[in-house]
């Protein structure tokens, strides 16, 4: 039996699905520069060449593009799902590397980037998590090899310092500078008993400690076993991410990865630290939408009043969307603390239609509650305040900002 039907995103993707999408993306990239037929023949020959090393590649067939219309030219037998995903991942990485070697000086780097963009964030996330195919890491490794970057010159103290700074930058993006510094300092201090070498690490608020460095790492840290250092960094990351998600915020993995240069990602990987990027599930999207609404409403009022308004708006529409009944925002319990966004556990399993309609109705209901002078700028403010990746995802879902703006104009005329 062959798998050649695109599955819905609300079902679990298996190894065969991911492999098909990966190879189809590569053929599309090569085909755009040459021809679809040439690309198919190239990948077919490459798979055949690798079959002695990876026998399970016999479960993959690349069809002749001339005999196809709308059908995918990559089909995969579902027997591939009986192979360990990481073994299949090794074969996919080998295919990518061989193609890169045949390209020009800089083309290999752009080929990986194009593969990552074409395959999409959801497939890319699954590739990393289940098949150990990290295209971002492959990009960084490629640059290191091409530029002969002296990674040995990056000391362990440099890695720890840069990691903590990048961590705080990612935290500050979702919270505040005070919260980011405070939480990071607490995580480091809490882990000192388990990792005694963290006594050589300190996190300071340079706004109050003039003349000091934000992150100070003493050279003694360079004598620590690299894997032990990796475990400590991994624990700091896990504890920080857990504390943040417990408060109803999104994982910092994506932003942290973006804040680190490719050289440092390679060095972290060497000591056992892998930062897995997360896809944009509905839980992440709804948290971000609610946060932006509170930020906008809080500009003309207080944060607590904004939270009260958002909770009231959610209660107005939760009779239509059952999953919204358990969505609420709790005010911060003390100075310097964060408000807490609570979502229902199964929100990521709702269908796209319900998610789209709920977001659109929440925006319309919010707009209707505003005074006319604030209402005029609301949608533009919302789009400007929402991080680009969330805005693009919401638009992909079909949220129609133009229709909301038309509704806004009608309200202004009444």
C-alpha cells in the first residue's frame, strides 16, 4: 500500500508522511532551478545509490513527472513506519548532505534554508523532535565548515554567558526586563546545590548595579566537564520554560534559538544542549492574541481593568465556542509578577474553522466595546502589536481583518 494522500493537521503525522513531504520539497527546489523531471531522476538515482546502506529506502518511489498531473510524484509505502524514525532521519540527512556537496560555494547553505522554508514549521518541528533532522543545525555546521570558524576558541564561559543573555532577551520579549533578570537569577541560584560550579556564574540587574556586567562568568567554569555544563544549561532552560508556560505564556524556545548565533548553537549541541523550536499551535496563538488585547486595552486604562475587560469579552462568546469557557486571565498576585493566562487542555485539538471564528469574533466583540476614537485604530494596533509569525499564521487560518475593518466603519456610521 502507498501513502500519497495529504493528511489533515489534526491527525498524527507518521514517518512516511514526513519523509514524503521532505523529498517532495527537495524535488520542488531542484526542479525550480532545472526541471521537475531532472529533479525527480536525480533523487531517484540518489535513493537507489543509498539503498545498500539504508535498505528501507526501497519503500520510497519517485514517479515520472510526465505521467502526473496534480498527484505527488513521491509515494512512500506505509511499511516505512516500522523503521525507527531516527534511522530514517539519518538517511534524509545523508540525502541533503550529498545534494549540498554538488552545489556551488554558497548554494549549499541556501539549499538547506529553502528546504526548511518549503517544508514549513510544523514538518520542520517534527523532523527535529522525532527524526533528529535539525536543518537549522545543518545550516550552522555548513557555515562553520565553509568559514573554518575556530569553534575551539569559544570557551565554555563564553557559551554560558551568551546562553544566559539570549535567554533573558527571549524572556523579556514576553514579560519585562525586571521579570527576565529576576527569573534567570533565581534559576541559576536554585541549581547551585546540584551544580556547584554555578557559583562562578552571576546574573545582575545593571540598572541598579552600575559598572557591573549583566552576566558574569568566571574563568574557572572553563575547567568544568562539558557534559556537566550542558546538563546545567539544559536544567536552566527547562526550569525557565516550565515557569513561563505555567504562567500561561508560550515557550521561549523559538526566540532563544533566534537570539543565538549559529556558532553558539553548534557549541551547545556539542555539550548536549538541543533547543527544539515549537510549532504555532492554537494554544500559542490564543495566548498571544489575549496578551496583545490586554496590552492594547491597558494603554488607555490599567492592566487589571484590561484583564477584567478581556475576561468579560470571553464570557460573551463562550456559549458559541465551548473551548473558550475555560479560558481566563488571572491578575498578577504581587508587584513584579505576571498575570496568568489559563487555557483548556484540549485547545490544540480544536478544528481550524472554530479557531478562526473564535478569534474573529473576539476581535469584533472587543472592537464593539471600545469608544469610537479608540475603535478606529484598533485593528491596525492589533496587527502592529502581534508578532509577525502569529499574524501570518492567523491570516493563513483565514481571519479576515478587512471584514472586521468594514464592520468597524459601519459601527462608526451608526
